[in-house]
C-alpha cells in the first residue's frame, strides 16, 4: 500500500525522462474514444486521498510538471478518523506481531461507537509498545475537505471513489448510494460539479455496475 517518498520520486523522474506523453485523465479518455492516443501514452492515477498525497506526492508531480488524478474516498474524512484497518495492520507489523489477526482487531474497534474508536486504536498501539508518531503525522488519515480543495487548486484532478470504500464486486447494490454520497461531499469540498470519472476500489468490479454508472453520468 505504501512506498518511501524517495521511491515515488525516482519512479516519476524515470517516467519524465522516458519521454512518454503523460496526459490528464479527461484528455486521455476523450482521445481513447477517438482512437487518437499518442504512442505509449500514460495517465497517473492515485487512490483514496491519503494526507501523504498532498505532503509528499503532489510536490513531486508539480516539480516534474506531471498531471495526475486522485480518486478520493470520503467517509473517513467526514469522521476525522485514521483508516482503522490500515493503521491496525501497520501497528501489528511494526511490533513484529504476525500472530495478531488484523481483521479481527479491526472488527473489534469498528464495532465500537464512533467516538470511542480512536481511543481504542491508540490503546491497541500502546499495548504493542508502538509510539504515536503515526498519529501525529497523520500517516493513516485522508485529506480534509480544505486539503482536497488546496490540491485541486494546485492542479491535482479530483474524481470519484466509493464513499465508504465498499468493494463493488461484493456489494454492487450499494454503488448508487456510494456514488451519491461521495459526489455530494466532493462537490461541496471543491466547489465544482465537474466530477464524472470513477475508480473501482481494489479492482472489485461487477457487470451490473456499468448501467448504474451510466445513470449517474459517469
């Protein structure tokens, strides 16, 4: 899920040196439809909207003048929580506790009332002897509405992802509501209605999804 910032920067620099045309997503889709893509065309897409996208990835993209699209999920932003399952997996890995089932620990925390989950996550980390630098630097948090707006103002294209990061292959009936809630959040955050591209999370697809996306103007 994560790489070091230096590795990302090296990859983007190599892409820039390659001379391959890196296109904005909207332009690439339009040119694909018209069979007008240049040879070896590239589109850069980023999932979810981690804080590190703003603090580490975007400065690299800006420096190299590379366009990119972020598919931003939104439920965790609304509740101002770290992403529990990812944080749990990190904490048990950092403690060298391969015997701990991260799924089980995540379910325990997510069964709690919303206002108790952060304390439970911190207690889990403390019990493993892990400090809270991960919490202080917002390592497992998503960008706030203001941060998304800042990223867009700096040239990052922001597009749709399921509100709760639901895997559509297993929950296709949830797609219309997930889209509606995610779009409403992003439209308010960004002050624009031009949000009409969607990315399935985790590559989880369902054949019934296409008609739902068409009805939603995707």
